[in-house]
C-alpha cells in the first residue's frame, strides 16, 4: 500500500482488520516508527489502534514487494488510486509488475 496519509492508513487498517498482512509506505521515518512500535498514526487516526498485521516502511519498493492486486492484472500507474500527488509520482516511478495486494486471498 502506498501512502500512510489518512486515506491510505485507513484503507490499510481495514485490510489488516480483515486478516491481510499489510505493508504501508510512509515518507517520514518517525511515522514508520510510530506505526510499527506504537501501532498508532496520531496525525490522521489519533483514536485508532493499528493492528499488528499492519506494518510500515520508508521503502516504497518494499511496500509493494511480492504483492499483486486483487484482480491479478498489472496496475496502470497513471490510473492507480493514490491519495496524494507524491504517491502518484512514486507510483509512476516504480515497476508495476508487482502491484499492491488489496486483501486476503
């Protein structure tokens, strides 16, 4: 999952709560530490406790490694859902042969 903003973190929490192992990309190391150690993202979800199945990384390639999208089709980076211009730029720069796994199964 790209982007640990409000939309990306909420969606990642939904997938993790449903039983998927989710890795989310965050640009700032302090956000990664907050998600991985405290299981919180105080800026966007101050009341939420993030599940253990949700972990964060500063490496966008690591967040996508070994993942495929729900339909098993390669994702078009120009039409990929991304909550911010920064996430869109990263999406275009990455190889989309590996897409985001959006849920269990």
